[in-house]
C-alpha cells in the first residue's frame, strides 16, 4: 500500500506542475461557474424568478387582495412578485423573458366578495409555460392565494354589513380597510434566502464538466507513459502492477477531488455561494468523482491513441453536460429532457447538489443520488480497471 501511495503522490505532484492541469482542474471551472451564475443571477436584485401581476380590476378590493398575497408570500429576494401597470405589460414581460410567468386579475374580480361574479369567465388568469416549471408553480400558487383571500374576506364583507345585498361601495370600503391592515400571518421560508445563490448550483455544475475533462486528461497520461516506455520500466520493477495501477488511478481521482473541493471553497468564500451541509457535500463530491472517474478511465483505456482519447472525452463530456442540465437553471428543462437527465451521472449529481443548495436538504435527501453514482462508479470503474490492468500487462 505504501508503494501505491508513493506512486500516487509522485503523479499528483507532476500533474500539479502541469499548467494545463491547473487550468482544467481549477481556473476554468471557477471562471465558468462565476460567468454562468452571474448571467442567470444578473437580475438577482429584482429576484431570480419574477412573476408579473397586473390588476385590471383596479378596485380597493383587488388591490388589497394582491397586496395581501405579496406581503404574506415569504419568498425573500429569490422569487419576486412584482406589480405591473396592465395586462399588456405583463404579457410583454412574459414573452420577453423579463418575467418567468404572469398573473392577471381581470375586471369583475371584486364582485367575488359579494357573490355578484358567479358564472362569469375566469377572473384571475395565470400566464405560464411548461418550459418554466418553477415560474409556473409560483404563478399557480398566486392564483390560489388570491382566491383564498376572496374566501376569507367575503366573510368579513358579509359580517360588516347585515343587509341582504352588498353594494360595490361597501366592498370597496372593506377592501380599503383590509388593505390598511398588516397580514394576520407571514410565512417566511428560510430555505429561500439571498445567500442561497445560484452559484450554489452552478458551482458544482461547472466543476462537474471540467472534472470529467480533468480526469480524462489524467487518465490519458497513462497512454503517454505506455508509448514512452515508462509503464514497461515500472513493470520490470519488483513492486507489482496492481500497486502501479492503484497509485496512478489514485492520483487522478485525488486531483479530481481536490478540483471540486477548491471550486466549492472558492465560490463559498469569494461569492457567498451555498452548496449545502459540509458532510453531505463532501460525500456527494466523492461519489461524483468516482462515477466520472470510472467513465473517463473506461473511455481512455478504450482509445488507441491520446488524440482519439481527447476527441472522445470532449464529445462525451459536453453531450452529458447538455443532457444532464449543467448549463441550464434548475427546473428550466422541458419535461422530456428532465427525464433524460436522470439517465446521466450529471443529472443525478446535479439533483443531489440541487437538493442540498436550493432545497436546504441534508444527507438523507441525497441518498438516491449517492447510490446511483456509486453504482455507476463501481460498475464502469470495475470494467475500466480490468482493461487498464490488461493494458499495463501488455506493455
């Protein structure tokens, strides 16, 4: 075991002196995580996800209902419910992407408070897209909340006035009074706070892309050592080829683990990103490294030349990244691609990191991702190590 560690330490030192390895393992993922995170979080001052609300009813009752929903939403600064002047503006912002979804309160909404709007068309409309899953869910929740305000305030209107019929002026008066009062209850979700930035998701997303390329570059060096005769000289030494393989693979995985941990620490310290609880993050990082290490090693030992290995690795890395959702905000992929993402190790790894960073999950929430990633690493890595040993033995 001491010999394997000695070989791993020597190879790790040699890789750390390689500028290409430094760029691939550390600089590139940090730069990409920052660029992509800030690109999607550029409007973070107004909120990552914005729902435009237009009040076409323009009554005290409708204004009070909307204010009540906004005040009691408890969405912090990540999800924002924003008033807009009219329906046309709401629809324009939705089409342009300035708002993830929109809600329109149509004329006649205040009639719901006294039962005069029964049988009329839809009075609260959600403008959404299936391609914006989170925005769609928030908009639908706003619609339900507005109708909930109607249900609770209708009782207040009928209690305030004992007449059989309630006039619009009376509804306006009760609406204005309700608007002046603070909401009776405020729900605050501490799991959605500004410090839980998108970099907590895009940090590991970008680290995973370059993690794959970095592991491939390290594994590719084995082909170079075979061509230069280094493996043949090691084979002649009385140390056993199993230790040689263990040492060299250990160095590749150690650098990969160091790479993702450095990105984690750097984005946390420099940008305030939140990846999740430390123990859970480390476990998920290790499982991710093992899964991608097995795949990258198998692709490398299956290639005849370093050039072929480079081309294969780049193609597979970016195909997996696109299918797995590394370059997209969480929940923004169409339903079909969301299902396809779980056919990739990227998808499982990002689901785990999303559960930790965005959903405030703990170790228990990433167990499915850990199991799948470890199974991938064991299955594919086992085949790769067998082929690698055969490659070394044939030198």
